[in-house]
């Protein structure tokens, strides 16, 4: 029988506390390892497009956080390109996962450090790989 192309969509959410330090767009060693694993999993795929979206938390001004989100997406794109992924396939783009209250006495969020920790899931990158893999 002839090989069949099987459509594949892989959406990978990488927590920013693994990819980036707080208020940073520089990939961590763990983040680079996770992206290396993603590149390995893409081997043998006919990749049509890769969507990278960076995210920041609500701390700071909206304009700054938008720029940080874009820089995080660009960091992922740059790293994937350095690993041999065609940069023309990568599209970059910034939605909170959790909402945490302002710090207050008697609350679980007592200070800025508690708030930063609570908001960590919002600091992430999402990478969506769309393509096909030939199945024999």
C-alpha cells in the first residue's frame, strides 16, 4: 500500500519559569533542552508552520509586558532557527492562565514575591507545530 500522509498538530506549552527567568527573555539551559527535544520530535515531519507565542504576567506596564512577550517569542524563534528549523516557517506573536489578587495582609498573597510566584504560569511560551508525517 502507498504511504499515507497523516496530519499532525502538536501544541506544546512550555512554562516560562523553565524557559525564562522573571522579567527576562533569555532562554535558560532547561528551556534550551526542552526546545532541543521539540526539534528532535519534529524530525521526519513536513512542517507547514510553527507558531510561537510569548507571554508575560500582569506585573509592570502593559506596553512593557507586550514587548517582553514579543521578545520571548523571538528568543524561541531565534533558537529554533539556530537548530536548523527554517525561519520562514516560524510565526511569532501575547492571555493569562491565572489571575492573582494584589498582596494583602491575611491573604495567601502577602507580598510581591508571593504575587510573582502566583503569576508564574502566565509567564510562558506556546509553540504550535503544524505539519504532516508520512506513515507507512
